[in-house]
C-alpha cells in the first residue's frame, strides 16, 4: 500500500538518515533507540517545517501567489525555513514576529534577515490577543498593492502541511523494514501539532497498526493538543475526502516536560542534551527536541513503551525535528565545568 500525495515542490534532502544511537542505547541497558535525522533536511532549510512547506509552497506557486505571509516567535524555526524556501523559489516573504526587535540579531532571526524576509515585530501580548486582526491587516495591505498573498499560520500546521509528515512516516517505515523492524514506537515533539497529526495520518493511511506514535508537548498541555490534533485530522480528512474514521485514531500526547514554559530550558533537559551530545555527537535544541528527548528517556525508565506480553521494550524512533539555530541564542543556560 502506498499513499497518494497532493502536489509538492522538492526542497528537502530526502530520505533523511535513520541512525542507530548505539552508545546511548548501550548506556540504557540495551534499549534499541533510533533517531530520524530530520534536522538534516537541509542546512538553511533544516528541520521539520520544510517537509510541510514542500506542499504549501507548491500550492502558493500554483495559485500564482507573489508574497507568502506567516508568523512565529523571535526564534521561530518555521519562519526561518519559510524565509529560506521562499528565497529559493523567488517568492517574497513577510514574517510577523511575535516579540521585540533586539539587535544584534542571532540564530533564526539573523537568518530571516539574511534571506531577505520582510520582518515586522508585534508586542507578544497584543499579537496573542489580536492575532486575527493583525494578520488580516497584513494580508489586506498586500492586496491593496495588487499583490497576491498566500498565508499560513505558525508551524504550517494546516491540512495541506500534514502531508509532509505522512510522507516522513512512510519514509521511516521503509527504512525500518529494511532493518527488519516492523513494530516500534515513534516519538516527536509537539509545538503546534502538525508533525504529530502528519505522522498519525501516515500511520492511518498505511494501516501501520504495529507502530505507536507518541507526541511530547513543549507548551500548553496534553488535552489541548489532543483536541488540536484531532481537529487537524478531521479537517484533513474532510478536505481531501480520505474516508478515515478520525474519532478512532489514538492520539497519545505525553505531558509533564514543558518546565516553566515554552522555550524556557530546565536542568534535566540540559543534562539530556549534554548526554546525547557526548555519547552520539548530536545536538538537540533547547526549545523542542531537548524537552521531548528528556521526556522520552524519563518515560522509557518508567516502562511507558513496553507492550503487554513483551519482556523487552520495542524499538524507539525519535524524530529529530531540528531547531539547531535556536541553540546558540540560549547559550547562557549551558555550563561546562
Ligand atoms: C525544531 C522543532 N521541532 C518540533 C516542532 C514541533 O512541530 P509542530 O509544530 O508540527 O508540532 C517545531 C515547531 O513547532 C520545531 O521548530
């Protein structure tokens, strides 16, 4: 069985590697841990967003849009990936950034400017409270100039974007099959829900019931994301007439690893990042993958991924969804003595 995808534009380097984390697995007593290196979808285009953008920007081009509008936080990976992809495709891009301009710029924001994005800053509270009005004004201002804007929200977590991670699911399943693995757990960070929704869509369309997909939220809470992801799956099902029974899809979101809040790192997380760095030479990021990996290891210790009747834990595939440029602006949280 294979999936019929909507049209897309090729931007990411695919397939990304699926690597065995051998030294880390050994240190955990033999648990088989793999990492799906979606931080290697590109350099400037790295991370999970680019898989979603392959579908959205194909649609923008098809509709003859000439400016792409989206928004995110100051260190938004989504905004940076959108800026890079639009530069490559010759599309103008307007990024509405939630927060203050504090030059000199660092990390993703530095890259947004480097890629020629039009960047506007909006006080965070006001943006949260009046997002629809602010976005609407931005869209209208381009329409008044007789331009054709194409808008999508933070994380590109809309039905069309979901196909990116349905495709990632299929790609990973093939890599696992080549290794002789059919049953496993897949784990991803959840920030706006599109990655988790996409993986679940892939699982459903391929009938891969031996794979359990887990999300670990890095903001809000499990109940919020269960609802968001189900709604996104419902919309995708309706929009593409997939005939899925969405109410029956199990949506597992593990809460408890947000810490004090979105993008605020904590000690266990930093220790996990150091452990992964020292044993595997892999850099996680402090906003998404650091928290999700920390949560995954904690849940592993608690036996979460063990199936009834099995003595060993099944293999785990952690999706490294990128975020590397967001590490450097948070350097003050890291001490090495
Ligand atoms: C590096 C990284 N990992 C994970 C996520 C979470 O993905 P999603 O927004 O699809 O839940 C994001 C974005 O939110 C991200 O930038």
